[in-house]
């Protein structure tokens, strides 16, 4: 079975993001201003860099845009791309 590159990268990054947020929540509390600020920063940084990486991989001809036009900002979906917005060529 061929690895679905964008899907694997996206799901791994989401897992890292969720675990990082869990640690911050444990330390700061979910309702704290620090948690809210760090959560926004983590999401922005993660999605921005994933977008850059996926664009590079698309330019290299390794992946293509999802036919359903999914966006990483929408989060996990039941689509073939799982929400990454890209699938294998």
C-alpha cells in the first residue's frame, strides 16, 4: 500500500498539536489567558507551516489539491485527504 503523504504529515502534525495543547492546558488551565494565547499561536504556526510544506510538495509533483477542496483550517474530515487538502498524484 502506498503511503498517503499529505494525510500522514497532516495527521502527525495534528497529533503533536493536540498533545502540546494538552500539556499547556495542564500547566495553565483551559480558561487562562496564557492558554488561549498559546493555542492561537500554535494553530496559526502549525497551519501556516503545513500550508507552506504542502505547497512545496505540490510544486514538486508529489501531491495535488483535494477534489473536495478541503482546507487544513477546517480540521479533520472524513475525506480521502482527512482534511489536509491534498492527496497523492
